[in-house]
C-alpha cells in the first residue's frame, strides 16, 4: 500500500512512529557504540599492560637462556662433564664449574638453583633455598629424563612443565639445556651432560601480581600444556583452560568476549617468544570495563525516554489542534465537490485553517455567480453565432448563382446575335445541366458530378471563344466517387477564364487537376496561363482569404474577389480553418488556385488513413 493513499492523519502518525523508531535505534546505536568504544579502549589498555608483562617474562626467560648457554659452553663445565680423573674433578674443574654456577645464580634472581649432570650420573649443583631438594628426588629424575630423551633438546634448551613436590606440596618448573663437548676430546660434538635450572616461581608470580588491570581481572602465565605457572588468582594455579584457549589464536590475540560461569569475560592471549607454546592470558569481566559509563548510560536512557514522551505529546497536540479542523475541512469539501448547491464550509477555528475556510466559501460564491453568468452568456452567444453562420452560409451560396447566371446569359446573348446556329442549342443544353445541378438540395455531391458541371461550362466557353483556349481536366480515378461541396470548382474556373485567359491576345491553357496530398486530403488545382496578378493585387487577395470571417463587399470590388472569398469562407465554415483556397500568381505568367478539402466518402464523413 502506498503511503500517499493513506489519510493525512495516518501519515502524520506514521511519521511520528518512524521518527520514534529511528530515534530509538539511534539511541541504542549510540549506547552500544559508546560501550564498544569503552571496551576497545579498556581492551587496548589491558593489551598494553599484558604486553609489558609478556616482555618482562620474555626478558627473564631470555636471561635464563643466555646464562645457561654461557654455562654449558664454558670450558670448565665441559671439562667437568668429560674428565675421568677424580682428582681433577674434585680440585680443578669441579670448583671452577661451581664458581661459574654460583656467579650465574647470584647474577640472575630468577634462578633458584642449578644442577649439572654428566652422562655417568655425576652431579654438581648450586642451590639458593631448600626448594632445591627436589633435585634429589627420584621423581625428579623420572620427570627430567623424558626431556633428555627429546631429540629437539640438542638444538636448543626448553622449559619444562610443572613438577609437584609431594613432600612440601610446592610446584616447580625447570629450564634444561644439553652440554655439547666442544673442547676437542674424544667426545667432541657429543652430549656429555645436562644443565638444569630451577626457575624461581615466586619471582614469576611477582611479575604477574604487579600488573594492575581491573579489581576482578585475572592474569595467567600458562606453559605449553596450559598449566598455570603464575596467576593473580592463587586458587587458579595448576588449573587448565582448554575450553577457552581452544579458540582461534588470532581472535584471542585481539581479544574475544566469552561467557565463563555465567559472566561475560574479555579474554586476551599473547604468546611468549622465549618459550614455545607458553602464553600470557588475561581475563577481564566486561562489566568492569564499562563500569565507568553507567552514569552516561543512565543519562542517555533518561534523555531518550523524555524525548520519546515529548514527541508523543507533540503528536497528540498536533492531531487535536490542527488535524481535526483539517479533517472537518476535507469532509466539507467533499460535499462541495458533490455539487451540494448552497452548502458552505463551517469555520471551526480562527487560525490559518479558519481563514482558508472563509476564502473557500468566498471562492464558492464567486464560482456559482460566475457559472450563472457564463451559462447565460454562452446561451446568448450560441444563439447569435448560430443565426450568424446560417445567414452567412445562405448569403455565400446565394452570391454564386446570380453572378454565374449573369455571365452566361451575356454569353448566350452574344452568340445569338452573332450567329443563329445550333451552338445556341448546345449552350442552352449545357446551361440546363448546370442550373439543374446547382439547384439540387444536396450539399455534398460526388466529385464526378462536380467535374461534369465544369465540363458543361467549358463546352460553353469553347463555343464562346471558338476554341481559343486549351482546356484539360486531369483528376485521379480514385477521387471520382468521393464527395465534395457543390459548386466550388466552377466559379474558380470561370474566374480563370474571364479574369485571366480572356484578356490574352493569343490562346492560353487552363488545367484542372485533382490528387490526394501528403496529409491525405483532396487537393484541386486550377491553373491558367493568363496575365496573372501584380504583387499588390496578390497580397490584397491573400489577405482577404486570411480573414477569420467574411466581410461585406465594398462597391467596386472585383467579381473574382467576391467569388473566391465566398468559396473560401464556405469551405472554412464546413470543414474548419485548415481547409479552403490558396492563390499563387505571377504577373504575366498566370495564376494557380489550390482548393483543399478533406477526403469524404459516400457516408459524408472524413475518412481515416
């Protein structure tokens, strides 16, 4: 259904309804955009904090890797791992290696203990606390053995998973690196031992706890088995987060919102560069990220509700104070449109609608008065015009026959005086045909009959002027059964003879043609080679033919002007201004008169293409 077909009040309510919807959508869009922006900014801040923690952990792990690499590549340590002489081990290479280990442990606070084992099971260690006792447990030997058997250990050291001490309940993880002999002995380029570093868990925990995000946020360091190495939540140590961490790493890197224990949590993960598979994970409650926008949210909701209520009140006010008078005006206009004469619109208010009602009542009064005046005027004009056209038509027809009769009788008289032969009988016969044709009651006749009348007249002219003129009739056969107004061609032929050819010293030519022109109308041309007309006469003649209605003929006006004007005006009265006579003439070369009428069939109506 098109909106334009609804009533105006429904359209206005629809506009208010859509305005409220659009405003509500914009309000929600604003709220969620602001909320998302706040979350992004908070996530960006937490991302920076996590990145700082990741760099600290990577730096600590890098120090452990570098210190261990220095130790395993040290000549003292390598000699300790390959020498067979117990004396040298006890008093030379052993103390030297131990000094290096002590220096390494004292230099790196993240190292809690160092143990060097050769492939024969001999051991050298430097411990910072009682936690180093774990090196002497059978469980440690079993735990560390699987890393020693890992082929990839030769290429680089690795951080282990968590080993729990059953006696004390503590948890530890290590960094292990192989000792590859490089001093040129019989064990050259072979693994001769291992250096295991006990990482200080308290230091790792300190790195995490010093990172401040939100009050209830949690930060974790996870190893490659998703075990918690350190966390701001002590209860989470050792727990696994496989469900969360199984998500796509690219999504976790930029932060993803998930639900944990019925609470929306923003989870971010960053991998450690110095430990393969190790990650720093942050979990921040979304509610805490947007807590600072709660006042703005309340203000936004309050303003939105207030504006919606204001729009509803304004819509009701508009409908009651504007639409009700307008709808009354519409109903009254329907009665006016149904031509309830005498009914006037009720003025329901004094505002613009009331002024409009008053103006409409004034227009209705003027319209009714104008209609009455117009009807009376049109009746009088119709009667006057009808009488005038009837008089003009009768006058135009009556002016033709007397003029022709006068000329013809003069012709008969001249021949009778000069001759006394049978030509008079022939002329009288032709005259009888012409007069019998002219007094017929039919207004429209066949073109064939009109041409027969012209032929009878031309027979008289041929006798009168002893065949001085060449007369030709060339009309298309298809036109002969069509219709034409009676006596429109004969007066034109007569004018061509008496005002054109008669004044020529030698014989001339008169040609009558009839065709269908490009517009589908019947076109006759009467062409003579007489003396023609000068430009002033031609202009006067054409101006008279261009007049909208016939005028009285002044004394002394040429007969040619009378006859042609009568025919022209007669055709215009019958068929309209597009039809009638046109004249072209050149002094000394003759005149061409063109008669244009519509194509009329025997039913006396213009035919269609």
